[in-house]
């Protein structure tokens, strides 16, 4: 797959919007709980574990067996995480304890939700588990694959509102990915390491697919479509970039 400079600019516009970040710089984290939805972007996982290890914030790991499970197993195997777990949440729990570089996350800091199979269930099952634990969470950090960050946060917000609960959700992708050139090679920048990032075709597929899901029309996840999230306004620049990229058959064919 060959991406033109204009393609790259369009993708960067899209990914910057998708990876919505409410946690700026190295500010101290303040929240009642952090919820990490299962995914396989290793620099994001490691960055979250390391920073949360220095806090007392409970970390709820959400994920059963889903689309990213095998990718997560492969990514963790590459960094010598020893685990025979099958669920994403338990794999992440093992990784959190083994890989925190500054200080290990304490096992008692972790809450495991290992039944959810998709983003909607991540939100629904996490909410129920917090109620079961009687954890009054009014300020919640949501962590996900950066390209899924906006939709995941919107899904959590929608689930809480649908159940008549109030909470402030902070979106934290850990890093914001952008495409750039290094030694004349197109690479994904923004992360602390290149290890465990998306393959380029998966990156493009996810970025374009996420915009399609966030657009509030009959094919989207908003009220005019499947109703999984509330209405999201897609900025003109993002819509323009998406339309231009989707007009190219090779790129449009990647969207699932």
C-alpha cells in the first residue's frame, strides 16, 4: 500500500481527532477509577501501567475474548510476559504486574472484568462491576487503543446516561499517533516505542472504520444508526479527510 503525502495528512487529521486526550502532559492523575479496555497497542498499555503504578487509583481491566485477544497475546509474548490466561483482562493483569517499569501495579489495585466481548459490553459490564464493588466512581479515566479512544469514551458515557448514572469521563489514549517519515520510511510516531504498534494496513483500516462508526447516519453507531452511542459531531476537516480517503478504492477496501 502506497500513501501519498496528502493521504498521510488526511490520516493524521483523523487520528488526532480519534485519539481524544483529556489528560495533558505529565500532570498528576486524579480519578476514582481508571478503566482500561482490552487492546493490543503495547506502548499505550505500558505507558498506562507505568503511570498508574505511581498512584492509588484502582484500575479496572475490561475484556474477555474478542477481536484483539490474539493480537494482545502476540504483543505480550514479544515482551516476555508470562501468562496462560485466555481473557484480555487477565492477560492485562499479568502484564500490569510484570511490566510496570518504575514500580509494579499492586494486585489489590486491579479489578478484573473478563466477560465483555466488545466495546458496548466493556461499558455495561464495567458499570455493573463497579456497582457490585460499591465503588462510587464520579471521575473515571477511560483508556483504549488510541484509534478507538473517542468511540469508547462515548460508549461509556452513553451507557452511564442510559442507566441514569452521572460521571465525568476523561479520555486518555496515552499517546496520539501520527504518521511521519523516518529514513524515508513511513512510520507511526507519538509512542515511546515502535514495538507493538499497528501494522500500517490495520492502522488505516481502523482509522477509516472508526470515523464511519462515529458518523451519525444509518451506517453509524449514533442515534440515527445502531444507537450504541449518543450523537457525535464530526468536524468538517475530519469529514473531508475521510471522504477523500474513502474515495480511493484501495483504501476503502480496508474498512471493516
